[in-house]
């Protein structure tokens, strides 16, 4: 377990806070393992009614740790990042995200699998996979064109254009955009705690129904993306781009 993930319990709410400010909350293998474990525990713990995932009021996460990508790239579905994302996909309880500042790479992708997403208006979201010689991951190549149409999704996924929290809410990637990171977190907490007064079995079944119809297709796409992503990580294009970030100073 790593200190860079803080787990807090407040009544029926489990909060997973990413806390690695010196590296803009970039996620390492140890951090994914911790998140994966906490999500799995939350899913089976009858006392937990909802899970909140957040960063700080300055930064959600700068995505996968780029040094980790170069030194220990994920190679299969047992890798910590896959375990975390599969646990997120399978979580039967509501997962709520509170986002402020940068949400890059998987920091944006993971939002597509949360139930409620509260962002600060000036949050900066971006999926620069192609820019890094990589490709979309964890279903984003399916979900974003379905949500936005191919032409808008292409701007985000092929060009790696960034967008604001306000745009994310207007496009349906986020539930609501609020005036500050603190306001986004307060709203996310308030809405997460609402689940305490709702019948948990009805919530569980309803979430399952909402996720149900596309599940098989999503699984297939995630496998295909995963295989290509892990290949891309070892490609000369990706190694050059990732090394360029590490050696930029
Ligand atoms: N992996 C590893 N380290 C990262 C990182 C990442 N994804 N993102 C930021 N960092 C580190 C920087 O290297 C820097 O470390 P240093 O102080 O030891 O040099 C530190 O975090 C601060 O980052 P910096 O870029 O100076 O902060 P900023 O406020 O100017 O910009 C971001 C913040 C998030 C916009 C910028 O860091 C960024 O674009 N990061 C890369 C994100 C990315 O491409 N992620 C996708 C991975 S698929």
C-alpha cells in the first residue's frame, strides 16, 4: 500500500484520494494496485454505499506515470492498471468522481466509467494518447464516438485536443461543472451521500441495467485496445515521445 493513495471512510462513503502532488498525481503501478484493492473491498463491504474518487483542488491526475510506462510497461490483464480499471468497470456500487485541475490520459478515461462526475469549470481534461505514440484505452474509442459523434471524438482522440470542465459537462462526459475544485468536491460528496437514503439493492440493479446492454461489446473493445496499447508502448514512436517528456528540461 502506498501513501500516495489515501483512503477515507465517512459513514457509508469510501473516498479514494490521489495524493502525489510533486508529480501532479501521476499514477504508478503501486498506486493502481492500491486503488484496485480499495475498490474491490468497497464492492464487497456491506457498510459501503458509494465510492468517491478525487485528487486535490489543484490536480486530479496527470495520468499514468510516464517513467513507469518506460521502465515497467503493463503487459497483460494482470497488470495493476488493468486490475484497477476492470474493478472500476465491475463495481456494483455507485462511483462518483470529483475533478479539478489537470485530468490527463487515464485521468479522463476513467471518468467515462464513473456514474456521476463533478468537475470544476476550469478543469483541464485531455487524452494525448496519439501524441505520445499510443492509442485510446479502456473503451474510450467506443464510448466517445457514441457520445459525441465521430467528428468531435476524433478531435479529442486523434488530435489529443484538451477541453475544459465546462465543455465536459456540456458534452455529457461530466454530470455538472462547478465554480471551483472545492465546490466540485462538496457537490460530489453531497450527491454520494444521497445514496445512503436510497435502497441499495434497487441502486445496484439499476446500475447493472444501465451498464448491461453495451457490456459485451465494451469488453471486446477494451481487450483489443489493451493489446494494441501494450504493443504501442514498446514502439519506437512511443518510446521517443515518452522519453521526450522525461528529458524535456
Ligand atoms: N508522469 C510522470 N511524471 C509526471 C507526469 C506523468 N504523467 N505528469 C507530470 N509529471 C511530473 C513532471 O515531470 C514534473 O516533475 P519534476 O518536477 O520532477 O520535473 C512534475 O510532475 C510537475 O509537472 P509539470 O509539467 O512541471 O507541471 P505543470 O503544472 O506545468 O503541468 C501537466 C501539469 C499535468 C499539464 C503536465 O505535467 C503534463 O502534461 N503531464 C503529462 C501528462 C500526460 O501526458 N499524461 C498521459 C500519460 S498517458
